[in-house]
């Protein structure tokens, strides 16, 4: 769960966020106006070097630094992760194509004042910063596309720290509507350029009235893509790259070639740039819901009575420590828990933290399933009223890392109620659970699954920094794949990724979405003896022993929604697939039944059995999906941590979504370091339980 430093009530938090938005934007406006007025007093853009004018882009970051120094920590998070090479490359290519269109169109129409060549580079305002050889026409275009963006990174960062950094974070707290956030962010960003247009005649020198309107309209569209990219990656680097490339190509090529009289039509910040970026937005930005709840916390769960806390021995709550009015209890049996209040706690936190994602709606049955007898323990935090404010579960497991056997605790469901955050509760829960796992359960390592780029992993990393004795290593980011009879419906809950979104185009959608059909391999499903199949760790860097894994939990499950199925094929061949059908919630949408395919066992060298090949794996997935969809699930999700070939998933009807997860192992530094090299030997393929 995302753990945020906030203990305000919802209305107070929203009002404070609106104040922050107003104040920091006012400071940024004042700073850029003063800077531009100073330049105007010295003769305008012709009277100062281009680099002096460019310093105005640092004023937004300066406003943030002066107004809220505490943001440095959050800024460090946004700059410490890149978001991945695909978003970075996508940002570069999309921006280059948009600005390239703004240059190519007037060039084709014969409206360029200076053709591409030596005469054009004479007026390049940053020529003093680069070697003369790069100004030769044969090299200049390459410099603009590859080298020039690096010159603009710092100034682009100066703007993005405010507009897609601090301001966006505060607007997410202040406004419940995502559409309003897109609109207001773009308007504020566009009007920030007003002093440049009015005082310095920048970009629209002959259109002082039309220019501001055009740049505001254009930058609303640019903001759609920039905000969407920031939210998808939780990183500022893709938007910084996008901004830097746009500035580099505009200053290096567009401004040198195109007659400024046509800027309202052809400028990247005018009509052409806005329309071209609108095409990018149409292809990449998912439609926001009309109302997305902000970080307002749902009502707190009902309090457990004092009598229950002091309670009868059957409750099995063992007090570990008390701090700041919060009591931390150890529990090792479901009957010790107020299940209704725990469900309310977990659902409140998940709705708050993942308000723009689909998440499981927890109920009593699912929580009890997560607590197999004699295999689990947990930490429960209760406030001074006896209300649950925090929780984490640990499940006893045994893993093998390239043959070496280790006892581990699978740690999941770290939860702190939104109204109780900022008090160190998560850190104390983590420390209590870790201490019990190691000292009482004999765990050598702790293993967890995190949404990629979510705040849960930094919270755990912070708990490790308290001492030098422990460390953490993580798997690659695994995409979540989805199969469904209606891809458009699934995309509303868990958006498809990149090129997979072409599957939403009418015609293509009907071709790619799941349709039940007979399997040619002769496979059939069996509800019996699935657990008898061998499920060893062969071929994987990390594997759970079958007697202490989800396989055993599914095999023993009496709940119809959680099953393990045996798939039999001629040969004879056999494998098994485990699944769980759960209610999934997303703000603004109705709860729907979706299935998580948790584990795929291709079989092993069992007497008389051959392991499944790719053809059988495809048919196995299709058989299970057909059963799930007939039972009412609208979608089946799968985390491909077991190394299934992409071709298998695509042939089985699965497409990648935007969501990814990472698996983390933490434990004594010496042990983690000794495992580090071996974990990378097989490209980080891990066979793990996903809860």
C-alpha cells in the first residue's frame, strides 16, 4: 500500500492542497514576470544572450524550493526512477514527430523563410556552446535531434518540477475530477508564458492577443500527454525528455526556418502543434473517469470494544508494544480478528492508494483464505479507541534458490488507514513482523510483491535503512496480462499497454478478444488430483516448494472461487492451473468479477507423464479461461513470472496491460549479497506466488 505522510481530515487536506496550488503558481508567475521585465528593460530578447532568457524556465522550480522545502523528498522519488526505457523512448519519438510535423508542413508549402543549410545555422542562439563542426548542414540536424536535448534538460527540469511534479501532486489532492486536473494544469502552464509573449514578443511577435490564447489551448493538449506519462511512470524523466526535445527542435530547426508570421498556424505551441499532439493523446491517453475520488479517506472502521481488547483467550491477540497511542498485536489465527473491521480497513486503504487502478475488494472469505491454519501470522495495529489502523500478514514458505533451501515469510497486505498516516505506523508494523518472522518462525528471508512504481517498496526500503545489517534485491518488472471476451470493458478497469491498445479499435477488437473454441490438442480439464503433479523448481532462479506454496493452498481450498485444475492431454501429458475469482473495484465503475490466474505448472518428469509444450500450454489457458468466463468473470489476469513465452500468451488470447509488479527478497545483507549473482543467471526468472 502507498504510505503517505498525511494525518489531515479529507476536507482539510483538500483545502490545504488548493492553497498550495494557488500560492506556488502565484509565486511562479511573479518570478517569471520579474525576470521577463528585467530582460525587456535591457532591450528585449535581442539585448541578452539566449541562455539568460532560458533561465526563466528555472523559476517554477525556484518557487517550489522556496515555498515547500519538504517536497525535496518526494522530488527525489520522482527523479530516482526513470520509468523504464520504453516511456523514455516513446516520449522522445512522439515529441520529435510532433515538432517534425510543424516543420515539414510549412516546408512543403514553401513558407520557410530560410531553407535548411548553412545560412540557417548562423542565427542559432546556442552556437557558442557547441563545436563549429556540428554547425555544418550535414551534422546540424543530427546534433539537434541527439545532442541539443541534453543542453535543454536542466531548464526543462526546472519547469517540470512544478507543472508535472509539485503542482500535479497537489492537484490530485485538491480536485476529485481527473478532467479538471488535465484542464487546469494546462491552463496554468499556458498562462505562465504570458509575460514572454506580451513583454518580449516571444513566439508570437505579431499576435500579442491571439498568441496567449493559442499557447494555452495548445499546452492543455500537451499537458494531457505529459500528465498521463507522469502518472503511468511515477517519474519526471519521461516528461523532462519530452520537454527538452520539444525545446531543442523548436529553437534549433523550427525558429531558424519558418517565418514567424505563420506561427499561430504552424508553431509547436500553436494550431499545428496542438493538433499533432492531440493525435498522440488520442492514441496514448486513456479517457479519465468523470469523477475519481481524491485522497479523501473513507470512514474509519468501527472500534473494537475494550472488553474485546482485554478479551478472552480465544482472541489470541498478543500485545507486542505500545507507541503514540497505538497498540501493536501479534495474531496467529483468524478467530482473533474482527474480520468486518479488517475488511473495512483494507478496502479503505486500497481505494485511497489505488484510486486510478483496479484493486481487489476484500471480504471475509478472501481474508480467511489468506490465513491457512498453522501457516500464517500477522501484526494488527489498534488505536486508542480500539479501531484497526494497520495490518500486515506473513505466510510461512520454503523456497529454493538454485537448489539451496531457505525458510521464508511471504509478507503481504501492508495496510495503514489513510487517516492514521504520517505517524510511523507502517515502519513499526514492518519491524514487529520482521522480528517475529526471524526470531519465532525461523525465516531467513522475507519475500513480497509490489506494484511497480508504487510507494509500498520505498516504505519497505526505508525500514531497511534503519540498520546496515539487512538489504533487499528485486526481480525485473513483470507485466500483468489480460484476456477477456470484451477487451473494451476490461480496458476501463486495467488499461492495455502501448501497441496492445490497437486491439480496442473496432474490427481489430472483435478479432483479438477471447472466443471459446475447441482445442485441437485433445486437452480436457479435471477437478481431481491436480496437487499430485510434481511442481519442482527446475529452470527457475527462485521457486517455492509445493508443500509450502499457493499450490497447496489451492489444492486444499473448499471455496469454489479458488481452485486448482488439472489439465490432461494425450501423450500422456498433464499440467495444472490455479485461479481465484474475486470482486474487483475501481472508483466510478461497478464492482466486477475478475479472475487471477495465480500459477501455471507445466508438469515435470513424473512417471509416465511428459511436461506440457507450448501448444498444450496455449490450450490449457484457453480451457481455463473458457470456464472462468462462462462462470461470469469478465476478465482473467496473469502475471508472467514463470517465463511463459510471449507467443503462448498471445495465442491464448492474452494482451499486456500497463500494470507491472516486482518481487522483492529482503534479509541479512550477507545472504542477499550471496544470492544476488545467482538470481541474475537466468535473466531473473522467478517462480513465485502472487497474492
